[in-house]
C-alpha cells in the first residue's frame, strides 16, 4: 500500500531517537528555583523566619536586577519607599506550599514562615554551593536582615505617597 503523503513515505521505517532537553521556562515558574529562593530568604532572616509580607517583597525584588538595585538604593536612602515596585508573586505561595509539604518550613497561622531543621540543612547546602543562585544569594544576604517590618509596611501601604 503506497501512501500519498511524501512526508509519511520519507519517515516510514526510519530510526528515531529522542534526547531529553531542558525546557525554556522562566525561573519563577520552576519550583526548584522558588523553593531555593524561599529557603535562602529564610536562612538570611532573623530567627530563620519571615512574614509573608517580607517574603513577598523579597520574592518580587530578587527576580530581576532592577528590582535588586532599587531595594539597595532604598536601603541607602537614595530613593523613597514609594518608588519601589512591589507585587504579590504567585510562585511564592506555591513554593511555600511545596516546601511545607516537604517539611522544609512551618507556616504559623498563615502569617509567617519558619525553617524547620530539615529546611535549615537544605538552605545551608544551597548557600554553600557557590555555583547556584549567585546574584540572588548575594542580594538576599545583603538586604534581608536590614529590612524592617516598619519599612515593609510603609512600602506595601505606599505611605510616602500621602
């Protein structure tokens, strides 16, 4: 039986092989990236814990160089808190849910997230690997402890606009 489709004729009986390749997917959609950023953020936070307000702020700022630069400028006093871009990052909520399921974090009353012992081990292992999260780790190590809840409240409420 002869096929009328020339493409089908060309591939009939041919040998095929497939190689798995990474998909081009934005970092914030990769759960390994999101969980890693969450764990490092908590590692550098006071008491290895952070409010959702703080984690959301860091999650948005850490994504791109301009966001990181703006936060550094705000902490130096070069720009006002109202000039900082801020938004809720859906990937963070997924990362918290997965990390909680993996017993890497505890969630207290939906208001704060804390590293567990297992989470602390994983966060330290990530932090010790100098080949991954280079820019993100540098940024989080520099700013996480400096951010106060009062500053974050001011940023989220845009109090400088009043």
